[in-house]
C-alpha cells in the first residue's frame, strides 16, 4: 500500500481537485485514488445522510458535483486507515497464546492518519469498504480490530493479483466476524478431545518414551480434519500429507485412522515388522494410507508419506507423489489431489528446500495445483528461541517470494484456526496456488519427552507449565459464550475416549478402516521383492527389428512446415546417414529409442533436470525448436499408440528439490520410467539428503520400492575438480542388501537395455548411471542394430580383441570412459597379451560372471584400472566386496580433490595410468 499521508495532511482543496479529475477521467487517476473515489461514490449514492455530495460512480461519466472537500479529506483518511489494517493488522494481532507480541511498528493509531479521538463518533461513508456504510469511526475501528487484530493476522497485501486480494478480503471480512455453528463446534471439540487425550494417554502409559508429542499444538487435529472436510466439498478426492515427526502419531491415529493397538504395539515393542525388505524405522517416521468418510458422506483418500528426520526433506517427495497421482489417476486434474505440508517454525525458516519447492510451485513440470502449508509454530527449535532461528519477522516470510498469502492464527482459538484452514482450502482450489497457515502454539515438553526444556528456556516454560491445553481453553470459551452443555459434553467425550484407548491397550480389537486399493497401489502389488538370484543375469529387453526401424524413423522426422535449426537438422541427418551406412546408432539415439520403445508398450516416461531437453552436452535434442518462431516439437510424440506420454522438463536450478520430486513421482507411478539428470555428475552433491535418506534406504526403512533413475555425467577429461567426478565412491558406499543399481556403461545399446530393464524387472530398484560426456560422440560407443534386437543388458563385457585366453598375461578390468583410453592403446600396439574386461554394472556386483572370467584368464595377473584417485572410484568397494579374485589397483594417487584443474597435469596423469596398465 502506498503512503498517502501527504494527501490527508494537505489542503482539502487538493482532495477536491483529485476528485474532480476522477469525475472527468477515472482512468487518468492513480488506481488507489480511483478505488477510493468509486467506493465513496457508491456509498454516497446508496444514501449517506447529510452528505453534501451526490455523485455518480465512475461508470456514469462526468457530472457537476458539489463536494465537501474537508469531509472528503477525512473520508480518505478513514479509507487509508482501513487499508492499513488490511496490510499491517497482522503485526499487532493477538496470535501468540503464550507471550506478548513484539512491537513491529504497525503505526495503526489514529493520529498517523490525520484522525483523532474526536472523530470516533463521526460517521463515514468509507465504512462501506469494510461492510459498514455510514458507521461511526469507533464502529469501523472495532470491526477492523475484530477481523485483523484479534486471533488472526492476515498477510496478503503484497499479492499483485487484484482478483486474489479481493477474494481474500471478502472471505476474511465475512468469516472472522461471524459465529461458528453448533454442529461445527461439536466437531471441533471432538477432534480437540481426541488430540489432547491421545497425548495424555501416551504420556501416562509410556513415561519417558520418545513420541515427539503434539501437546500444545493439538488444534492441528481439528485443523487437518477441517481441511479434509472442506476439501471434499470443493472437489478434492485425495489428500497427501508430508510432515516431520512432531505430532505424527496423533495425526496417524486421529486423522488417518491408524488403529490404536498398532501404535501401542509399536510402543510396547511387540509389533512384528516385516523385515524381509529391511530393518525398519522408528514409529514416528512411518507412513500410512487410509480412506475416510467425511461428515457429509464424501469418500476421500488420505496418504501420509514416510519421512526421515531431515525435517523438510519429505516436502518435494510429497509434491512429486501428488503430481504423479494427478497424472495417473485424475487426468492431470490437480483439484482432485491436495498436498499438505506440515512444517515446524524453525525448519520452514531454516531449511533451503522450502525455498526450492516454492519456486517449483507454478512451473510447468512441477506444479501440483497449489500446496497447503500448515506450520505448527512452537516458537522454538530444539532449544533455539525464534530470535536465534531467523532474521525475518515470521517463520513464514518466505511465502512472499511467490506471493502466497499467510494466515497467522492463535492455536488456542480452534474456531479461528478452522476458519483459516477453510479459507485456505478454498483459496487453493480457486486459484491453484500455495497458501500458508501459521498456527502459533507451544511445545509442552522438550524436544522429546525425556528432555528438560527449562535448561535453556526457564522463563518460557514457566509460562507453559501454567497454561491450559487447547481443549480446556475451548471448553472455557464455550461456557463463557453460553454453551452450558460444553463442560458435560467434554467430560463425556474424555471418559469415552480414554476408555476406548484403554481397551485398545488391553488388546480389545479395533477394526481398521475399510480401504479400496488405487491403481498405483495395485501396480505395486503386482510386483514382488527382489531376490539375490535376480541379479545374476538380466532379462531379455530386446525389441524386434521392425519395431526398431519404425521407432528410429519416427525419431528422425518432424511435422511438415516445421523448420529445425539448421545445425540440429544436420545432426539428425547425420544420424540417419550413420544408420544407413553402418546400421549403427549413437548414444543419444540409443537412449531415445529406449524411451520410444517403452512408450510404445504403454509406459509413461518422465524426465527432468537442468537443460535435459537439449542435454547439457547438446546430444539429446529430445525437443527441437523451430528457428523461425521458436515453437517446439517433442521427437517422442509419435512413439505412443495408447496414450502413454513422454514428459520432459528443463528444471529450475535445483538438485535437492527436483530429485526429491522425481523420487516422489516414481513412488506413485511404478509403471512409469522416471529419470533425473544432473547437469554435471557432481551436482548430485546438492541432493545428497534425498540420496541418503530416500533413494538408498527407503526400501530398508519403509518397505517402499522405487525405480527412479539418476543420470550423472562422469569421466576425467581435464575439466577440473568440479566437473570430472560424480562421486562413484559415495554411491557404492551406500550399496548393501541389493538396495539400488549402479552402472557405468560404455555402449549405446547397453544403455538402451539398462533403461528398459528398469520396467522389465518384476520389482523396482533405483538406478544410478554414470553417464559419458566426451564419449557421447565417440564412434566406439555406437551400437549395431543387432545389439538392440537381441538379448538384454550385459553386466560384464569380455575383451573382443585378445581372443586367446592362454596368451593373456594381464587382465585390466575397468568401468566407463577409461575403457576407451585402454582400448585405444591395446589396438594401437596390438597387445593381445592384455585383455580388457568392462564391468558395466558395479552393484549388485556381477561376481559370478567375473569369477568365470577369472577362471578363463587363469594365467593372467589382474588389475583394476580407474581414472579416479585411489581413495575414490570403485577401488575400495571392490577390495571389500570382490572375493576370490586377487587383483591390484592402477589409479591416480590418493587426493583430497577429485581431479586436477590443469589440463596438462590431467593429460600427464591419464597417460601414466595407461602406461602403467600396459607395462608387463
């Protein structure tokens, strides 16, 4: 809002002049003046007693009007006051249930607007802006304070869209001045009762056990219940929730309907987890799915995703999951599925992933139709007070970056909370945009129930100790507001709920909610867990020659009238010439053929990452551009025959959020091939939390398979320490229990097969492929058509040059790009006494195939050759895991940095590796 104090402090004749300008030409007046004058005219025409002005609205055209300029100046001052409350009322709203608000200089006192107490009994037409035409200034101020300065503070005036501002203004000013129905009050009381008594029961029965309780923030249960119920009324068919551990057990029990005896058995340690897929996780990290019926009879699916302790790391996973569900089940109709992210105040302010997901929120490749952000604002992070946790006024201040409104609300006022989430749910559906609810509450105990918070916050916790819980607060409020049955009803609810919980604890059976499996869940059920023998050899993934030729031709043409950039046109023509002359295809064509073949079989393919449409190294050109008008053509468009889609998106400059999103997408779409490509392999460092907490370990922790593919450019080419290594060693260190697949492939056909194998397997595993850079255009990586129309992925490729095993004195086994450096020397010197074996899959390690080759070359000395320094690459992994084969290692010297930044040193080191390898 602009500062118009210079107008209200100026001579009344100036206001009169502005008003007359408005009457002559409304469009020529500042929009804020115009809004005021239009509203003023409307109020006057509706009949303000004693007004000296009788002017038409701007639509009526210019007319001669008598205006009391002094009065008009005061009217404008009141208008400014109203606008100021809308903009800054949140700064003084009583949203903190525990301690006084900081003075943030809201400047809402009357003198700031040229008004005084003497004006309080005067009536003003400007009151019509707040729904009070011809009201006194006192009445106007009282209404503004009830709406904008009581238990709710609304931040929305930074939004550019007038439509959204007016929608929010209308909703806020109608909702927050109206009573709640008795029916809704009973529902709120019921959910508060469940939330409070559940925590009290656990605290009594399981003293000292960690549960990360919701105590102090139990209104969350009433809020989530209201979101679900309102959502169901406005078209939501499914809700997917992501949250950290605080309050999770309460949400599982009282929102998703997880049976109490299941939760209690986890506390008792008597639960029998399914460990056939791993060792499990703590109870407050587990996910759950259910199907509930709302009070109005609507069926709605609920999903709470598993999460690690890395707080906000689950956020992009939830969004990817919701996007996939929308694509797979709801025809990309985002109104049907609602993502809810439940944040803590310290984490939403402190974790950079939140900024990344907000920047994704309206992007074509990542939009989910808006996310509901619900902040359980405990005003503390572990032991850190908010003064040390952020610089911004609010933990939610990041919302302004995408113009998402924020409703700050006092957690001790459940009716206000429910009104906020009702508005927020409908806003999301109306505008398909993000919105935040910042519920200020407190944390009754320390970080966990065995922790003493008074060590670091003695003053705060002395206040909390004396503070009644939200349920008690609400019962008191109801009694004070005439609901004489509230106390009795609350007592009855408490006794019944406590009795029910005790019965569950005493092993009286509670029936789980009925549940109908959705298509993605049925798809998962059609798969099975992998067994050790599954990795001895790959399934057949070949396609017929007819299919190959048809798909190849489809990739190499474009619509009539489309004019590709001439350089791109030549690239594609060269690919055609290569195939016609040698029946071979290059790396990029082999990759696109894999996608095209999967599309033809009815599988969706989704790929994202920085610049993936073209490919960082200008090799893929999956999408080409018309040089005359920049329109695009997706080269995979014609591959599908039954509606399968190839979705490819250049991502924002994010690794953490985007990889998490793709992991979530693959989690909800087991019959789709989902890929993320790093611009350079080392960029995966930025997504390490997703790799560690989800990709490498989710199957073990949460029994959740996932087939996401990571493509990481890797290879030592003199490009320095930042762009040589994708950190192969880090992934191999994470490998155990057949948890994922790590490959470093050397031919286009083998790449084709490994991508197809992802969906050919009767199970799913994440694939981490170390992709070539310079080798993308190396003719030796090109593959003949016969390698696509026969067999499948080859985990190990034997030497094709040293054909007499008895003559071989030295075996060099290696992986990836270094093979071609070695093969070049082998051919140049015609060294048939040295065999080169390629290990295309490093994990699960193809030990049997390597053992067979070890027996074949029984008279030879074996060496593992790698470009990476000795402390990196696969060397230490192989020494630890490759049993029965005695081998030495040839590599760069151990180094703190991945590679030299000097091209000459790189070339010298590379030459030394090759020289050493061929020295007998």
